[in-house]
């Protein structure tokens, strides 16, 4: 299947089959793919929590607003968090990145306010989301990206220190009766000429 076909068939799953679980082999592939996610200056200001434990998954579901049932029924929940401690991030890049990358950060980002730096860090985590959703589609794994989570409660449950949960992605296999799938509810997108310009 080419990428256009994947894009046409991928959708935000609303209803999962709780009896179908993602194989450990595929989870290992997804872990490797997340590790390879792109980020500006290779900054990698993230932490990915992959949850299959039903007790923990249910705790997180309970602090996920209208997403509770889909999280409970999904095979796994992946939580995407951003470094929320600037000193921790600066130590990480000084320890692991080449001089040119650190120099870019020091010249263009470090002079900004803490809020602006944290916003930049969080933007890098969002880059990994698109990469991850595409990977899931290529592996015939259904997914539901969700910003509807209680970030502080997630951080407490997952015992995250120095990281801020931004969003979560439920992954698994669709319930055949899910009314949101493209075969039942065709995708709705703006017309090409309304969003695209070729110069």
C-alpha cells in the first residue's frame, strides 16, 4: 500500500475491539520508530510511556475526559511528554549533541523566556506524533491521538519527574462497528485549492 492509500485509510478510531491486542513484536517496532522521530537540532526533548498494564491504563482512562472508554478498550496507550525542566534539557544536549547543535540552542533559544523555550520543546514532541501515527497506519494498527487528558494527573500516575504529558495516543484494532471508519463515514477534508499553493 502506498502512502496516499495509507492516508486515505487512516482515521481516528472511536471504538476499539478490547479482545485484540498488539503483538509484542509490533510494540518493539513502534518503540524503535519513536526513538527515530525527527526533532529540531536532534533535540529529542521527550519521554514516551507505553502502557499495556490494565490497572494503570484504567487509572489514566479515568482522567481522560471523554476518552475513557476508548482507552480502556484499546490494546495500549502511548503517552507523549515533553521535558519541562530547562536545566535538565540543557544538560541533555550538552551531554549528547554536537557543538554546532548546542551553539544553535545557545544563540537562538536560550535567550528566550522560559515559556517560549518550553513551547519550542513541546513543538518537537508534536513532530513525533505525525511520525508515530503514520507508522501505526503502515503496520495496520489503529490509533486515536488525544489532547483530552489531565496532564498533572497523568504525570502523577506515571511518576514523571521533570516531564509534562502533552497528549496520548490509544492504539489497537478497531471494533468492526466503529462508525468513524472511512468505509462507513467518508473522510471530510477541505478542497485542495483552498489549502494548497504551488509557487
